[in-house]
């Protein structure tokens, strides 16, 4: 037997180390050549490492969340060959049953960090203390109500109304097993019996069985998001400006466009909003920018590479619409759908997940009244449309029903002044409230 040490190879992009996202093997497992053994995450992508040899795993480099330097030991495998080598003590203890940490969402050779999903993590985790969800069978809560069961032909000593007794007969419930919440059995006690079993007694409406505490290690995409958000709030002095916009005419225009869309994708509010943003940005170049605070340089971009904050099972990710200023509403709708599908399926490429100059974040129908979005560093602004709601408003001396939407923008106060942010939103508002202007030129 011989001991083969598989060292973490240079994954590219000039990185010095990678994070263990999950193991596909445990100590003691038999692996074949080219079999996946681990998922490693860099700043941009999750890379699936494959075993170069066949043999038995005798040592792993660490647990999910640990960092491994390029050229360091990742896995040691005992192979068949000349000589013997003692298997070193494993760094990770084994358990009899797998403890999956994340859902298995597919295993490509390379998956992007922001949407690649994760394989089951087979490393053990500390079991949390289990809080009993229901009383044990021998507890007082499981004991029948006091009093002997009635004899044949005798009336039950248990107090219950005729309606309750009739319902109990229909449901096949022995009233002697029902614990009343009071001096007699009510319909609610029958409901509790049906929900929680014999002798569980009545629980107040809305009460649910307690859950055990759960510890979830912050690793992979979740840790990357946490680090980026913390860095953004730590380094950037945010301020947020919110304006109300009457989108009644815009919604009517959108309905008319959708009625004649043919085989093109259905328009949401976002493509129209993006057109308004792109038409306005040339007059406000300080917003379509990236700030390198270490070099003290602000780069004002001519093209609009718009990041679209997208919620996925792996966490929040930001695919990028390249050259958004050159696309019409139908092209934008198509690209939004394509990028969102790629992000959620884990197929978005590294190029599609980087290089944004301004970000748009929307919660759709959950958009709330107003938001204070966190800037996607090193950008200097992020825009957040909120939910469209219908409310009464004055038009002249008349009160009419109007569809209103708040538009939020958060800016880096080191680069963007409040006047600039407010002026930009007012210019966008003019286009949205007069939608014919969106299609001029």
C-alpha cells in the first residue's frame, strides 16, 4: 500500500487559497479515479475537485468553511502499490450516518459561487439538544381524564354537551381519553385531541409544537454575502432618498404593450424602469460609477452594466445586464429572464456575475413601502423600486384612484451628494409619469 497526497492545485484567477464548501467523501470511503471529492470556492466560482487516483480516503484537510492554501494537502488517499504508509489521524471525525448541510443541487465541474448550489456536506456537525415536541407516553399529559369509564347502559360521568357527544360519536372519539380545558369537554378539546393525539389536552389556538435549536455554520455563498455586506456598510457612508411616483399611466402603457406582445416575454415594471434609468444617467455620471477607495479613484462609466439583485436558493446574487442602455424593453425583459434563470439554476458564468456599474434591487410584490438597500461595493449607488399600490390622490381639485410606487436610492456620500441623488430620481420620475418619453428617439 502507498499513501498519495492530493494537493490543492492552482484553480486560477491568481488566488492564494480556497474555501472548503463541502465534501463528497468521508474518511474511510473508497474513491475511484475522477470521482468528485470536494467543492472548493474562490471569490468567483465553486470548483468541483476530482480524485486523480483510486483508493481509500484516510485524511481530509478540514471542515466546510475552512480555508486551504494552494499547494497544501487537500486529501490523502491510500492506494494499492509498493510500500506501506501508516494512515495519519484524520482531521475530520466520521459519523455513521451522513449529516447533509446543504441540498444537492447538481454537480457540474465548475459552478459559480453566487448560484452554483452545494453538494451535501458529509462532515459531522455537533448535534443540538433536542427539545421534546410532544409529551412522553408516560407523562401526566397522556393520562386519561379522571374517573372510570362508564358501564354499559350508564350515562358517562364526563361533562359534555349533547352536541359535543354527538360529534365525538361521529368522529369515533372516546370522551374518556379527552382531557378538557376546564370543567367540561368542548369542541375545542375534540379538535386538540384530533391534532395532538390521545390525552394531549387542549392547546391554545395558534400554538405549535416547539422546535429544537439549530446551529447552521455560515460558509460558502452565505459567508461571502455576509462579508460583502459587512464591508459595504463598514466602508461606505450610506444615505437613502425615497420619492413617490404616480405610475398609473405607465401601468396602462405596460398593459397595452403586453396585449400586443406576440411571442415576446411579458413585460414587468423592471424593463420600463431600466429604460428610464439609462436615459437619465448621462446627466448624472457620478451615479454610474465605481469607487476604488484604496487608490482614491472614481471611475465614471459610459456604458450601463446594470446588476440585477436576484434571490436564489444559495443566497442573493447579482447577474449583470451588459450595455443596458443599448437594449429596448423587450430585449431587457428577455435578458432579465435569462439571467435570473441562469442564476437560480447555478449556470451563470463568472462574467455574468461581475462588472456591474449600478445595481437594481426589487422585491416584486413584496416590495414594501420603502427600502434602504445596501450598496453593492465598489459601486456608489443602488436603486430599489417598491410595491405598486392603488390609493386616492388629488389631481387638481379632484380625488382620483392612482397607482403609486415609492422609488428608493441608496448612495455613497463620499461620491454622491444628496442634491444629485434627489435630482436623478426626480428626472426618472418625470419619464415614468410620462411614459411616452421612454420611447422617444
